[in-house]
């Protein structure tokens, strides 16, 4: 499959590399055509790895990822051209974080809206699925690094079929287990997924590592199931 | 010990009852002296259970709890008289939630501040410890209801000795296990503890029960520990 990734940082590179290794054709997109990180990343792979502008990557991909810094994602997507997202699934991994005030970071949007929702509003003809934003880059494609591999991968989005595609991708391409992929519901739940980040940072600071996962344990005699 | 609880709702009643059962003298405080729920609660216990105004409860307790609705907590505490908190530990269980716009609820403060921090600012001579705000009322004093009893109880606050007192209380009076009590650090981490609530509501809606707990799993060969 042809996959376009907006962004050329470590998240874009990690996801892109895994997808190239799995046999997909991947283009990383940046604001400038010849972004150094994009060029370097493409050079690391013998085949199927490309770089270009945001617009070229968005036009290239049948499936798209937003791996840009969350505080700038809306601008990057607009720069890529709204029409290039039409009818496609966009997996939004970004968190709208502002570290300029120190730790803990501030979310640039939260509580009554979220980046996931704002992207969906900007792209009414695309199917935005929020996923992996709560997972450290080293764990995204390597969930078994954490003991038991039974920590959760949250997803949300408004269209069931698109979420099913993303679940299958997490399962088959990234190594997540089906029972740990938790679909929270509509894209409105991006709010809670993004508002988890300050907590995960608190835990990382406490725990001395960002390589942590969340598990949910329920009532002994649960009347619901995940 | 004499314990004052601001609030007379289900959280105040559950915590108050457990503390009375454990042999403490407990007063529930409300805006009005003879709040029906406070009167009813006191009537359910043969001894050591009292009710009164916010001010009387705050003056009564050597240890204090804030179990008021978070959107009104600052007002309730001011009503109780700032001087009544001086030198005391105040355990803040509240969440600043506004359900008026439907689900998911909005936090009335978040991101760059939190209720826990604002209470500490209002009460510079008290030691505010945020605790149990992420735990459903049925689980607060009964953590073993959830399988394994290894879900976490988060706490934070600026004074180590006060947090140690609260940890001992959770351990000895409420049945939490020492290794599951996670001290996130200073009261600033109230932000992440309160911003967890939208996620916990998403999970509850998904899971069909509010009786859920969080566990943190870390890197297989963790170089930090909880």
C-alpha cells in the first residue's frame, strides 16, 4: 500500500520504517521538499522510501498519518492541501503540547475540544482516527517491550470501518494484541486521549522511564468487557 | 482522631462511615447546619458521627477532607473559614467537573492550573494532599473489589510528611496496598490527576461500569520503579 506520513521526526521515522519493512511504499512529508531528516530517513532504506512536501506525501498516500508536532498539525495539514485527504483515513498520532512553560507541558487545546476533533473538522471528507498518541515512540511498533504486552492501545474516530482498518494495522503490522486495542467511540474521545498526556508525563517522571503502558482492571465480576 | 469532612454527598458519607467504623470521630459539614444528608448520615451511626456547617466541620477536625463538588469547592472552603485549615492536612478528593454541557463533562479548571493547586493557594498554611479523585466512590474504601487489588491510588502534595500520613491512612484504614500508592510529586500534579477524569469516564462508558482501576506496566527491564 502507498502510505503518506506528515512529519519527518522520530515518530514519523519509526512508523515509516516499520511500514517499509512490512513491504509498503512510504513517503515522509515536510514543509520543505528536501528536509534533512526526511532525506536521511529515505536513505536508510533500500526501496519504497520517499520524501517530499506535506502536499506530495498527502497526495501519495492511500492511507495517511499525522506525525507532526501537535501544536502545528492544523497548519501542516492545511499546507498539505485539504483536497489530498478526501476519502482517506488519517491516523492522528499527535499531541497538542507546548513545552515552552517547562514541565508539565500545557496542552494548546483541551477540555472542550481536542486536536483530533479539530483535524476532523478541518477535513470533513477524511476519516480521522486518533491512535497511539498515548504510546511512547519506542513502544508504538514494539508493544512487547512492555512486560506482558497487555497494556492498552486507545483509538477513537467517527467511522467504524476506518477504525477497523486501523485496528487491523496495529494488530498485523505493529504487534498489538486484539484484546488490548480499546475503541473509546467517536472522535470526541480525542479529548480524553490527549488529556491523558500530562498524567503519562507525571508517571514517566516518577518512574524514570517513558516506556510505560496503561492497563485497565475492572470490577471482579465485571458486567461489561473491554 | 477527630476528622472533619466538607461535604455530605455520597463520597463524604462513604469516607465518613469507614472512618467512624474505624473508631474515629467524624463530622460532616454542609452549607446549612442541618443539611438533610448530613443529619441522615449521622443518624446511621450509633456513636462518633456528627454534622454541622462547613465551618464547624473544619474547626472540629484535626485532619480534614474536601468531598464537596469540585466546581464549588473553593467557595465551600472559604465559607468554612480559612483559619480553620491552618496547620492541618486537607485531603482533596474533588474533581472540578461541569456536566451542564452533557457527556463528556468539562473541567472548570485544567491544563495550566487545577483545583488541588487552587485550594493550596487559598490555604497557604494548610497541607493539601490530592488523593482518591480518580477512584470511584465504591472503590475508595474497598480497593479489593477490583481484581488483584493492584490498581493504583495516586497522591500528590507539596509536603512529604503530609503525604506519608495520607498514605498510611489509605493503607491502614482503607485497605490499599503500599506498592500501589503512587506519589506523583508536588501539588502541581493535581493537574494530571484531574485531567485523568475525562479518560476514566470514556473507559467507564466503554466498559459499562465505573468500577475500573488503572495499572501502570513498565519496560520489561525497568530502570525505574514505582
